[in-house]
């Protein structure tokens, strides 16, 4: 009797311990006895999230769901986090599930590095996960639509669609066969490198010619660039006053000399026009012109008499005619 009482008492203690452990685990396990801080998040729906579900960051457990309540047409979820977890003020919370039949949990991202750490009671931003039930409903509707489309293709409809196409192939069997044979022959010739297309594909001459043309074009462009560079250097040297052309364009000495020469020429022409100097008198003095004409006439007469007279006679005649 005593052993039976002790056995029953032992079983009762074990069951009590197991029940207490189960209750504690359901309410969040040992998390309820740990220190930490609380953060809140508001969702349109929490789906099947329950008190005691995990809170994770990058797949690592960082706390538990402590409370779920309605607030301002939202569902507010209060989470108790480990004190060393660096949740930031711009971290976002989203409800996820581990599988089609898995447990839901709250996933919290890292947030930005520059954001301050969230304090106790902070309200985090949230993002909504598509409802699994809605997804399954859409999949069911899609499957139903596919089934309806498949059922719509009965034997009569398939015959109506494919019948004309079958008749076309039957009526044009020989032309289609000949066309296929011709296509086969053409493809064989191309594969053998025959014809224009075959040579374009398999003959390297066109490629080599194209490479040579491109090379010549590059050389031509190089020469043109060299000419442009030389022309640019000539222009730069001219602007800098180097060379004959540069000095003509930039040096004032030639301009000054030309101006002085034009001034002197103008003065000489002015003197000539006014009869000054020997040339001016030659141009403007009529007496000098008359004397020159008379002297030329006397010289002409003396030249005529030279043919019949000797040297001494010539000298005498010239002296008489001139003086």
C-alpha cells in the first residue's frame, strides 16, 4: 500500500512538472524570465501568429512574441527582444511562415547602420506578407480555369481547328515535299561552302578583305589625324608670330615700313606733279622737251652724214650741228 502511494505520488509530481514545463513553453519558455526590452509593430493581419512565437533577425532568434491585441483597426504585436540585439529605429517587421504547414514568426531586418537603436516601447515599421489562404485561393482559381480550358477542347472542337490544317497538308503534299527537298539541297550547298551565301559563311577571303579595308581605313584616319595635327601646329605657330607668315600677321614692323614707304612715295609723286627735281622738270617743263626734240633732230641729221664722211669730217659735222 505504501509503495503504491509513493508510486502514485511520484507520477503526480512528474506530471505536474511536465504540465508546468508545457505551460511555460507555451507562454514563451524561459524567455519570460529573461531581461530585455519591448518593441511594437502594427499589422493589418497577423494570420496565425500566436503569443510565444519566435522573433528572428536574419534567421537568428532574437526574442518572442509577448502580446497580440487590437489597436486602432490594426493588430498590435508586442515583442520582447534580447537586450543585446541591435534593432534600429528604421528596422522593418514582417510576419513570415517556415513552410506551408510551418509555424509563423516575426522577421525583423537590420535597418540602416546610421540609424539609432530602438528604445523600449518603440514602434517599428511593418511590411505585409501575402496571406497564404489568399494565395491558395488564387492557385485554386487558376487550376479551375486551366481545367475549364482543357475541358473546352472536346473532340469536335479539335477536329474543327485542326481539320483545315490537315486538309491543307494532304492537298499540298507534293509541293511541300519538293519545297522541303529544295531547302535541304540549299542547306547542303551552304554547308559545303557553295554559292554566295556559302562563300560568305565559309570563305575567309571576304573576312580578309574586310580586315584589310579596315586596316587601310585606320591608316588613312591616322594620316588625316597627323595632317590635322600639323595644320594645327602651323596655325599655332602663325598665331605665335613664328615664320614668315606669322611675322607678316603679327609683327608691326612690316606695317610701319610699308606706311613709311607709301608716305615717301606720296611725297615724291607730289614733287613730280609740281615740277620739283629733275624728274619733275622732265615731266612738267615744256622747254626742256622742245630742246630734247631739237637735239634729237640734230643727232639724226649728223647720223645721216656719217655714211659719206670720214672720222674727222664726222667730228666737224657733229660740232657744227650741235653748236
